[in-house]
C-alpha cells in the first residue's frame, strides 16, 4: 500500500499536466481566451506546444483569438519556435493573411528569413499581396528558396496570384531561378495554365527550365 501511494505521488504531477493539456486543447477549440489564460496563470507554460509542435502563439493565430495573442505577446512568448513542418507563428500569420498579426510579430523581432519555407512563400502561396509587401519592406528575401529550391515567385505563378507576381518582380525577384527539378516560375505557371502570368514572367526575362524535346518522326 505504501509503495502504491508513493508511485501515485510520483505520477500525480504528470496526470495533472495531462489534464491541463486536455483542458487547454478544449479551450483553444472553443476559442476561449480567458480559459487558456487561466490555465497559464495556474502554471501551464506560455510556450506549451501541441502534438505537432504548434505553440500557443501559433494556435492563437490559426484560431484567430486576438485576446490570447495579445496576452502571449505581453508575456514574452517565444516567437520563432518551429513546429514539425518547420512553421513559425509568422509562417501561419502569413499563410492566413492576417496582416495585423504579421505586423506585431515582425515588430517584436520574429524571423522573416529562415531555411525551409520562409513566410514570404506562405503569403505568395495564398496570394496575400498586402502581407507579402509588408514582409518585403521588412527585409524578406524575395529570392529565398524552399528546401527544393522554389521561390515565392514559383508559388504566386502556380496559383495564379498575378498581383503577387507583379509585386515580387517589382522588388527584383529573379524569374530565371531553377529548382532542384530544373523548373522555373514559368514552368509552374504553365502547370496551371496561367498563360497571362507566363507572359509577364517571360517579359521580365523568365524562361522555361525544361528543355524542349523535338519529335523528328512527325
């Protein structure tokens, strides 16, 4: 009996932590900022992450809970923690197009450039021209590459975001860059039949990275 009591005493903090984690998940699903803040005040780490590595700050942005976002920023939540996909809070803010969060994070010192998928590529992917413009003005590298060598221009071209393409080219994005597959932004525009964007890219000096194979039998 004494051994059981001792073991239970050792497990009690872990059990309490697990319960708090479940309570935190439920509060976030409900978008209940006050419940999350109460759990933090009771001892939950302000930099707690979920099962895939998303911080509370990232989840506040994803769920769009401004009161929780403000609280976490005021309590110095770490800005540049990356989840299993390599995403930071700024990545998610850029992807969702929430310029207010982007501004707050950048002003507080969030990394604008890092290896992987930089925030500018996330903004370009979804066509958030205002976010892309803000990131560029605050030091985002327009020619930064993802792991496979693709740039923000590739994503804007692939998904038909003409205004983002124009913005990137205006800020000296290089339309001749090739990724690890030998493709350029022109090739990605062609994949989605975005012929107008293809023309804009070619006018800026872009070209297809794929060699043309001529069938002499025809």
